C-alpha cells in the first residue's frame, strides 16, 4: 500500500484514539497466534462461567488480554473450585503467560523479543484440491481442500508433508512490540517452500494500538463462528487499529456498556485472474468491527467489510 494510504489510516486511528481513555504501555503486547490452544481454553472457562468479562470474538486476542482473563479465572476458582481436568489447563495457561501475569501484579518481567514456540507437523493428504469461480466464465479463481480449514491458506501436497514454524515475539521498547512467524515446508508437489504466516510491528497512540504488517484475523467465536474474516485464507498485509482496553461508553450511549473496536485497511493481491473487463486489479479492502457489552452475559457485535477502488483495464 502507498505511504499516503498508510498516513491516512494512521490519522484516522489517531483521531479515534483522542476519545479513548489512555492505556499504560504495559497493554501493548503481541497477539496470541490463532493456532494457540489458549483460545480453546479461554472459551471453555468462559462457557463454564469462570470469566467475569466477556470475550469479544474479535481475534486475535493479545497476551495481556489473555493474562487478564487468567486473573479472573484465578479469582473465581478461589470461590468455586475447579474440576481436576481444568486445574491442569489453568496451570498451563499460567505457565505460558507467566511474564504478562507478573506485569499485571506490578512486578518487572522480561517481555523482550524471544523465541516463544516451535511447531513441527507431519501430515498426509490424499484428497482433491477443488478449484472454482464465482461465475462459470469470470471472477478470480479460488480453491480449497476439504477438511483443511483454518490453516492460513496453506495447501497440503499429495501424500507426505513436513512443516515447521517458529514464533518470535516481544517488546523492542516500552511502546512497541514485534512478532514474526515463518513457516517452512516440504511436500512431493511443491518441494521445499517458505512463507510468512505472520510478521508485524505494533505501537500505540494514547489508548489505541496501531499495527502494521501481516497477521491472521478471525472475527467470531469458536472455530467455525467467522462470518466475515477468518484464517482459511492467507493473512492480509494491512494496517490495523484497535483499543488496548475496553472503552466505557458515556452520555446517551452509556447503556451500551463497554466497547471494543477494530478497523483495518489492506490492498489485495495484484495477481487476481482477469477474464473480463469488469474486474479490477489491486482493490482496497476495508473492515470495521465494534463489540458492546451492556450486561455481564450479553454482547452485541457490528461488523462491516468492503472491497473498494482498484485499477480497471482501459
């Protein structure tokens, strides 16, 4: 995307942040990868009533958000003992988010850039890769592999696949975090391949987080609750803004309770298949989402996404 568009999006985010309460730099933290088991754990505790605040479904969540929910689980479990199987999950979450939990208690913790995770996968796929268009003779070509879902656009090769990825994330200064997650793979079809699942830098203006780069997005609860954005596709390279902490609505909108907002701008790929003069190259993509929590057990969400502009053939 051009520097003018980045500047325009940054100015919009700055204007929005002027009405949002300030947040400490501690709240600027890396996003939890969508592949992390922490999402399933949090939703389990939420479903069993151990969270006092509600998850919004605007994923990815940050490590500080996850740590805050762990403190709520700790407080609630002191009143209502956890079943044995949940005790193990709680300990795993506390171990994973140890640094962020220390920050929440006022202690100094090492949250600098470091290796967080290494993943190794061996898989075999013998199904078909299906290709299709929205219309029989026009529209960009798309495709999918049945049962291969929420995999950031990765397509398995026939028979054996070896895949490894590493995740590095942390703070480079008080107000800035960076994260990178490269993926290397080998299969008989494509042979060796390398790709970037995620790579971004995030900072803040007052109480608004500004993120530039590539990171998978999933708007919806559970693994199949995405209506607009999900991680079946490869992550978009975008500029994204969101509030660091829930914003308490005021004035005549105070009945809406706490609000969380997210907005992003991206420019789609320039290699879209063009068969008719009606199609355009490099369209812009804009998406907005707001979540409101008027009551403890009630949340309302509004989402919008649109492709605009682009360069048409003359």
